C-alpha cells in the first residue's frame, strides 16, 4: 500500500475563538493535499486530466482531537479508498507524529467541464489512482 503525505502549513487565521483549528478549515487542508496529489503528482505521472475536471460530490469528516497551532504544520496522509466508473474516493488522516486529529473521505467525480457532465475515469487516471488504492474494509 502506498499513501501520499502532504505537509500542510497552518496559519494563525485557522484558529477560532477557542484556540483550536476551526472545523471548516479542515476542508481547506484536505483540498490543499488533494490538489498536490491529483494536480501536481497526477500531471507529473501522466494523469493530467485529474487537474482538468474533478468535482467534489461529498465530504465526510470525523473529528478525533482538537487541533491547535503547530509551527511545523500538520500532515495530511491520503490514499484512494475506491475507484468506480466515473468517481473515486479519497481517504485522509489529519495528523502529526503521534495524534490523529481527524479522518475524512471525499467522493470525487471525474467531470467533462465543456459538456457539463460526469465522464468515465480514464485508463491513465485509473493507473495513477490504483497505486494509492487501499480498499475500505467492511
């Protein structure tokens, strides 16, 4: 199994009145990690279409521990939970060296922006995604 880890910088503005990262900011952290993996790495490894048309259909987040400011940033560990015909699931852990602050999943739909409709996951995209595939255990 291969997982991608992205070190996400934290900003003072991420904190809320209680001194921990606001729950909505977690979505921004996931987005930054996802863009790094799908747009940058995907394009470098031949799955350029992932940067040209992928939409979020759903997010699910479970908050495990309050997250306070870390000057080193926070790690977003991510992998693929499932690949279907026109969608795939990304799974994440928001963590530091010893603590998981949240785990999350996003369903992403491959999308033809010009036609305005979903499209099939291409062979190139599937080859890239399968490298990170760790199917969810029932």
